[in-house]
């Protein structure tokens, strides 16, 4: 396949769709199986978006490993390669994946699999910023976190001493970026599906 940015990797983080281990905050409004189905739907939507854009090679980084049948289906359906997330907190996992990706590419953009507000233009904008010399690209989330991070060097300090899942993730990360005197580019704000109200919001945009 021919890519517009062959020297960039897009890394997608995704959990195996296991009962009572994914989208648990959508319960009890949804059953455990419905939560799994929601996770799969959002993940498929993300993979379809990034692969159809043909911007760059896509790596699917899986948790707790890449042995689940869903990931095998992803390889057959989408143009992705499978990789396993390391142990540790979210920061350790992201740093490890980005550092690994930068061994194979000049730039890496990492995203989650549950952000339905993404458009292909968001990824292209992030990649363009990296090619123009920005050190860090962040995709801010409405809940105070971020849904995208890109870099051309692995800055481990940005992933340390962060309370992941809190509403201060973005603020603390930007503070670290400022401390390190790194050049930051921010994409437009996004939203992801964490709670049942987010799921209803997602269903609404699908119905429009």
C-alpha cells in the first residue's frame, strides 16, 4: 500500500473485548455483553478510519496480549500489524510503544480506540506538525485528558508521575512540556466514550 506519510506510524491502543474488562463504566446501563459490543464497535470505527485514510502504516497495540480472536479478525479485515502492550500503568505502556515505534519510523502518533469524534484530518494535522518540527502533538479531550499524542523522540518524562484517568492529565502533561522547553502543537478538542452519557452522545451522532 502507498502511504502519504510512509515515515510515520499511527499506533492504536486497544484492549481485548473480554466480559467485565472493557467499558465497565457503561454498566449497569449496559449489560457486560453490550459493553463488549460497544467496545468492538468503537474500535472497529477507529481502525476503519485510520486505515482508510492511507496516511501511514498502522500498528495495533493489544492488551493484555494479542492472542484474542478479535485481534486476528482485525488483521484479516484491516491493514494492521499486531503488537503487545507492556506491563505497567498507561504511561509506561504508551512510552514503550512510542519508543518501539520510533525504531521503525521518524514520527509516531498514538491514539486510543474509543474516540468517535476523530476525523482523518486530525491525524494528518498531527503528522504535519511533527514533520514541521513540533516536538509534541497533543489531542486534548473534553474530560481533561488527551486522546492523541505524537512525537519524533521518546520523551519518557511526559509519561511519569501522572494520575491517569484524572481530569488533570492534559494540564500536567502540558506543564511537563513547558518545563522541558518543548514545542507543542495541539489539535482540536475531542471526546471519547467513557460513560453512558458519552455512549448516548455517540448513538445520537450516528442517528443524525
